[in-house]
C-alpha cells in the first residue's frame, strides 16, 4: 500500500474520531478546534509509527 493511501485512511479515521470525541467531550467546540484535533491525531499516528519502526531496527 502506498504512502498516499495510508495518509488518506489516517486522515479519514482521524477526522471521524476527532468529530466523535469533540462532540462527546466538548460539544461547544468550533470546527477549527475539531480540525486541529484531527490534525493532531494524524500527527500522533505518524509519530508512533516512527517510534515503532525505530525500536524494531533495520
């Protein structure tokens, strides 16, 4: 699977979970706040992947 498809899947799932979590825990959140949270979730996915690959070794 190419890197672009992985990014698209992560962006869709990040957006879905960001909307779900912000509506559940903070219903008055703005669209900008929800988008920022989605970007943060996708960024965390890439950070954890990097840590996992680094720990695994070559």
